[in-house]
């Protein structure tokens, strides 16, 4: 019987959410294709892309789901939270309304739909537009991170590629660590049950 060859060691599903025009699609295109398009059309419903990379000696396939930011699509999008290993919440550093949307809508949406053990990350995008960047107060950021139950926060620019790779790599490292701990816990539990049999 021939052995099946596995192309990767791990696979993770990542869902990216946030209000319209915060640059979710641009972040994905930058990360997956290493290019920037400033004329991307708004995502209708859901789209997805793949990228395989090596992190901590593990070959990892990331399945990245890009979601529409309009509230009218939220009932469709909520189904894509299921079985997600991570959810990335993106806002626009140049648009204060997208900060407000986090508290007024997205935190509740994520809390209601994410599954137990799902990792979260916060990204402030469009950091290249320095003249109009109005960064949220530290207290606001800490509050959002606490509600998301995450320490993962990056300020990125899809245009210049600043911190885009670093954000996804750091998230992937954490997902690998969590999965490894989970496997060890399961193995330990199996060992304990077997030893008492």
C-alpha cells in the first residue's frame, strides 16, 4: 500500500472581519501575493485565498477567508466563523468611525459566533497614511484587546507591506503552539486512562 504524501504539517482556517474599506482584501493580497492593488472591489459575501509557509520548522497551510464589511452580509458571514482557528479584526487607522464600529458591532459579533479556543488578533491598517492617522487611545486599545482576549495587535500597511508578514507569522506561531499543547493534553489524558485501566 502506497504512503500518502502530505504537503503540509498543519492547516489553519483564518477569518478576517471588519467594517467596509478598512483594507481586509488588500492585506490578504499583500500577504498571499506580495503585491498591492488600490483599486480592489468591495468583497461581496465571502472570498478565500491560500498561502503555505514554514514557521518554526513546520510547513503550514493557511486558509484565509475574506469577508464583506457590510452588515447586510453578516448573517451569511457568521457561518464562516464555525471551525475557524483564528479571527482577525481589522480597522482603519485613518478612520475613527471604524474604531467605534469595533465596540458597537464587531466585538459582539465575534463573541457571539466564535468557537471555543479560537484565537483572535487585532490589526490597525493603513499605517502608511501618517498625515491622517489618529491612533486610538491606549486605554481603548487595551479594552478591545481584553474583550477579544488577545495580546496580538499590529499596525500594518498593505500598501508598503509594513508588519503584514510579521502579523500573520506571529499568529501562525501561536496557532502552532496552541495545537501542540492541545495534542499533548489529549495524549496525556489517554496515557492516564490507559495506566489506570
